[in-house]
């Protein structure tokens, strides 16, 4: 005869571990800029991750996966993405082993020094010298200002990026040489002004006035000799009338 017995297992409790989540994923940390013209440092902080945490960042969804370097005893880490293009928009995807959703951060790299303006010309228009140019081939930013120097003196106010000429406000004196240059300038996130090399966009102008137009009023000698006869004819006509 067999006795049936049952086994009863009492479970007093189960620890349910929540999935990890991203607290911060940004390019600024402690109010310090971590964006340069060719790199971005991204800061990551997770919650509920099993230390050491594990995350990777991918650039523009096609780049290599760069591992996030976490501090040994915390869930805070960072990763630096190098070899980026200046003043270019990038997206960064954060993938973590314990995070369900991918986090994306979009940012533009910082500006850098532009190349010099092109096609520098000085022309004389209505007795005024005019300097003209075209934008740089490599602006490396929005070009905040163009800065003009005439004979070693900076001219203010600086010109906006929509103006591509500068005209002297005084008449040109023939025979005098003037040297003018233009610099393209960007201002980076640290408020540093980065300008192109002035000597790469410099030109000089001089013109000698050789042909002087003169107009001389002359009276024909025959006409002068005929004046007395005309007067005599008029006088005789008057006498005859009386």
C-alpha cells in the first residue's frame, strides 16, 4: 500500500530587480564644456545598473561602438568621440546592457579658424576705393564677422557675414598706395575669436593720374576781326533809319 504525499514549498519573497535606466546622457558636466571642433565627450549616469555598468556609444548609427568608461564604484561614466568634423551635426546612440531603450543625443561640434576669404580685389569707383571678396572655401563655422584693416589700422564696426565689400569713406589721392586686407572670424563656445590669416587675403592699390582732361575755350580769330564790321553795319542802319 502506497501513501500519497505532497510537497509544499513556501516562497517568502522574491527580489525583483528593476531594469536600469539612464539618468543623464549629455555633453556637459559640472558646467564645463566638453565639446571641441573635432571631439565630443559624453557623460553617462545610470540607475539600477549592476556595477560595473556596461554601455557603448555609436556615432550617426554607423560608426564604431565606443565603450563608456565607468568609475569603479559608481554608475557614472564618460566616453570621448574623436576625429569629428568641425561645425557638423552628429547624433550619438547610447546602448547599455541593462537599459531597455536606446538613448540618443544630438549635438554640433564647435567652430574653428576659417580659411581666408577669396577673390580679393580693390577697385576705384567714383573716387572711392572699394575692397571686395568672396566667402572662405572652408568657413568652419557660420562666420560671425569680417574684419577689415587699411594701412595697418583696424576698421570698426566689424562687418556681418552678409556683407562682402568695404568702401573707404574718403576720396582717393592719386599716387598714394593703400594696402587692405580682410579676415573671416568665428567665435567658439569659449568666446575665443578665431580669424583667418590677414596676409592670405591682402591687396594693395596705387594709381597715377597721367591723363588730365582740360577744356580750353577759344574764340576764332576771324570772328574777332569781323566784330567791328558788324558794329559799323548796325550803326549805319540806325543812321539811315533816322
